């Protein structure tokens, strides 16, 4: 079997290198691209994102990728802001997003014990069986770096909690997303990425 | 959270890459790469190191040292850093914080503060990488961390200079004071010499992380052993 090729959609975030390195360590070829044909033809697609939702949506629109992403049928993994982009909208500057997974990203509640942004390792609580979580235990730690998150919904596979619970992993059809950064989440993150590479279309 | 490790730039690249991998394997939660002489020398971090380290580690990676513009930050982030930490350049030109936070998001921008106690109050120092150039910035530490948060900083690493290198424990009083004046994550730095110092700082100052360098470099404290110890004392750590 040929090595699956991963297309990482260049949504404009500056720190994409860590994601490329993560696939390199797994021995998988990954390409950072805004080319619709490459994205459509890839075995797996990653929608990353760092920075503001509005900037990322503007960039996807400029590259005419909105409908390309909506119509993808292979496994797609949104990461961090990329997860929020898959949702209906984000409260951050009131941006309309891709509308693939129901919900609106909201700013995290701040509390004295839970400063925002949430920057750190948090345990996840698994709420539904999913192939993406094969080999991962309830309470596994992942690295989060965010100020916005999607609320817990029917599409939530795992939750995490800051001042309040929020969706850590969501799934709808071929679309998956994680609020944390698997590429910076040590063994647990590596396992999750390997599960994603193995997942059926 | 055991926040990780502070590199000093006198090591050769091969050493740095090996150390980075060792700390990952031991269970460090983050690596902080400091080029401490970058600002006093008027140069930016050696970017070849950033690349090489980013490629081999799978934990968060923060780079500090002489980042004085959007372009500097962008290059470091493109090389694989997840966060950038700024110190002296932010004191020289505080609007740099606003610019970086707007461009990359607060979660990407860490403020490093070198703070020194004088007659019962705390003051900020700059260019601390070079003893000959270290100067008092004539700002109160509390005023500075409040201003920096208003400008959009996402995390604070407070290096308590009185304790730095002394290995007699973190300055928990000062860290507690800064904790009470911060709405963003606070990382303790300076003074770690024994495992109980980590326990003290989490218990007394309620910090979000503790950073150490020499005790890890010298292998006096193994990170995995430290985390087991902290977990045994009811501190939440990733193991």
C-alpha cells in the first residue's frame, strides 16, 4: 500500500512547521498547500489554524477553498482554530465559518483558577467510542492553546474542562476535529495522529 | 505542570538536540529555548537551533531571545516554535506586545520578566543576559505585568533574580503577589534546587508551571521522578 499523503491546508497560521515535523516523525509525507486539486486528491486532509478565525476564513475564501473543504469525502482533521472553522460560526469577531459541524465557538470563561487563554496540558474525558481514540485512555493529557472553544454537543467525542466543559474532540461523517494540538501532545498526540492516518474514509 | 527547561546558548547544537530529546523522553511538559545574550548583543536567536529542536520534539516549544519585530517572530514560528517569549524588546517598546498579540494571538505571546527585590518592592530588569549590560528598567514589576496583560500578553514567566542560580527554592512570596495580579498563566522561574521546591511553588504560589534549567541539565533531578513525586503530593501532573 502506498504511504497515504496528507494535505495540510495552509490557513495562514505562522506555526505550521510543528505539524509538518509531526508527520515527518511518523514517516508520512505531508504537504502544506492551498491548491484545491492537491487537497481533493489527498488521502487525508488537515485543517490547522493559528491566529484569528476571521483571518483564516478570509484566506480560505481568497483561495476559493470554502466549497472544496465542504465537499471533501476523505478523512479530514481540524486542529485548534481549524476545529472552530469547521463549525457554523465563531464569536471571535462574529465570523461565519464553514458550517460543517453544528455549533458556535465561544470565548472560554475566565476564572481565577482558569486564566484565558487556556495554555497547558488538560486531561480529556471520553464521551463516545471512536477509532480516533484507539489505545487512548480516559484522562489522557493533551496540549491546549486557545481562547475559544465549541460547546459540548451530540457530535462531541471527548470533552475537556477549563472553567466549564467544552468539546475537545468532535466528529461528523468524515470530519473530525481536536481543540488541542496532537503534534505537541507527546505520545498521546502521536497515537491520535496515527489513528487518524489509519482511519477509514 | 513541570514547565520545562531553559537552554543557555553556550552549548553546541548537537548537545541541545540531544538534551531536548532527553527531556521529552523524561516527560517534560514544555521546552523553553532561551538565547539569553541575544538582546544585549543586539542580535536575534540563532534560527538553525530552532529548526533542529522543533523537528525532534513532540511537546510545546517556546523560543525567547531578541525577538523585536513581527518579522522576527514570524520567522521563529515558521521554524517550528509554538510560542515566542519577549522581555527586553518589550520594555524598550511596549506596543510590540500589542502588535504581536494582534498578529499571532495572545496564546502565542509570552512575557519574560526579570524581577529583583529592592527594599521590599519588586522591580524589572533588562538585558539580564549580560552582567555588564543588565540595567534596572525603572518599572515596578506589578505595574509592568498589569500593563503587559492589558496589551495582550498570553502568559508570564517570572524569573525572580534574587533566587536565580541560588537553588534555595522559588520566590513564593513574589510569585504569589504576581499570581494575585495576573489573569493569564504564570510560570515560576529561578531558584529550583530540590524536588520539594517544585512542590512548594505549586502549593504556595498557585503557579501554572515551574521552569528550571540547571537541575535538569545536570541530571540532579530527573523529570519523570519529579512528576511522580508531585503526583504523590496531590499536584496534578501529566505522567
